[in-house]
């Protein structure tokens, strides 16, 4: 079997059958792409595989598809190519062999952009969400994508309006790499409003599709596309999702692949965050992990012990490491009208000697000040922010 025959057969299959079909994938694995095409053309393939191509079996546009791809700067990447992301896609293969429906790996991919597909996806995280995003959602998506890229990771998303677009643009702004998985031919930008964005991605990142040039982005193809977003990422972050959202299907596919799903909380009054909140509530919180920063995202998907997020801490205060006696004394020091140590001792409930002992240390920390009438809080501590 020649490499050209294998390549032509896979190109034929990419137009004849919708991706993610387990029976067709299994047949290709068993007998190879050329024999699979021969069986389909002869009507002798197993019924489940034959049904995957249906009336398209009589259509052959391989030469035209490959020629169009070459004119558009699109390359056809197959499992025989060096850049094929075998390791990243392995969980899809395992899930398919275990009988998980509609998770079959891609047979081949149409790719546009200078980066190698395997290198781009070896450290990648998906940032997805609603097309009807709020300003809050787009801001968070951009912050997360920028932070992920700054740490050497790739941002994967679906190229849609809203959250996807915000994530792609932020990744580019950070000078990093982003990968857009599209639901139609790469020569037909959809949405059209993102035509310029896709051109920028093609210069610095990658555009990827399972469909050959000229294929329209039908509604059902977005759901098929979602499984590939999950398959090409180490984990998926859902920034905003409404109660009924295609984003939920990506999160489900991610869980089926055994990869972490993360969700960003939003205002409880926001309809755009109902889906993300349901993810956080589902299965007692096991369906998704709550994340609030790029660091927390990478802690979920990164290397064990190497990508830990620093614990959230408030701003350090001069009072933080005071002992119990010093704290009691400081609480008893008057705000404005100074008092002698004896009065402070009564208010604090401690001996006068303890008050005399700790007041100089509190003064060094600029928490209290000595006046002619006694001790009072320092000017900084008397302000609302100081208290």
C-alpha cells in the first residue's frame, strides 16, 4: 500500500463520512483506509460503517480538495505524518475501544498555520464558553488565556464569538500560540466576523478542521467538533455557559476522556453562568473544579508538584504576627484621645507591666504613637484602611 493511496483514501473519507464514527474508525484501523474505501464503494462494508457514508459514497472530490487546500495554504495531516498528535489523541482511542460513543479519534486533519500540530498540543488547555458572553466572561477568558500562554501553554478554543474569540485574541496578544478547531472547511471562515482573527491565528498558531475545504459548518458539526477540542487539550475551562449550551457537550467529552473539567463561577443572577454553576454542582462538585486564575488552571492540568498555584492570601498587615498579649493591648489603645498604660491595661485586661513591655514594639511597627498625654493609635491606623 503506497503512502499516496493511504493519503487519498483518508481525504476521501474526510468528505464522505462525518467524523467521530466509531464503526468506520474501527474498520480503518482493521483493514486500512484504501481497503475501507474499496469496501464502501462496493457496498460490502459492515452495515454500521456503510451507513456512515450514505449517499456520499458516489462523490469523489479528492483531487479537487487537495488542490484547493494547497492553494489556501492548508496541509492534510494524517497519522503517518511526523506531526500527528498521537500521544494527545490516545485517550480518544482508549475511550472508543471501551465503547464510549461518538468519541472516535480523527482519521486525519486539515491544518493551516506554521506550527507543528504535535508540539502545539503537547501542553494545551481549552478555554471555551458562551457565544453570548458578558463583559465579565470575556474579561475572565482573556485573563486566563493570557496567563496560560505566558507560562508556555497553548490555548485551544472553537473560534466562535464571545468567550472563544476573547481567548484566542488574548493568547495572540501575549505573543503565544492558540489553536482554533473549526466546524467546517478552513477556506470558509465561520463566523465571518472572525475572518481577520483566523488570519492572525494562521500566522502565529493553527487552524484545524476534520472537514475538507468547501464544507459548510452545519449545526451538527459543532457538536462533533467539540469532542476534538476536548481531545486536543489536557483539560477544559468553561468560563460562561447558559443552561442550554454546546459548551456542556465539550465538558462532557472532556470528562469521558478522563481529563479535568474546570469552571469559572459567575454572578448567581447571570443567565450566562447557569451552565457553569450546574457543572460545579453536579455529582457533588466532582464534575468540575472551580478555578479563579490561570495558575489554578495549570495546577489542574500541569505536572504534579511543578505547576502548583500559590494559595490565595490577603495583603500582609503589620498586625498579622502579633502575639495574643500584643493584640489585646493594641485593641485597647484609644483611637484619638491618648491614654496612659494603666488605663490601657484595664481595657485590655492584662497587667500594666505587659502593656509597658509591648507598647514600644507596637510603636516600632508604626501601629501606635506616644503623645504628651499617653498612647494612641498611629495616624495610619486611625484611617479607615488602616483599621
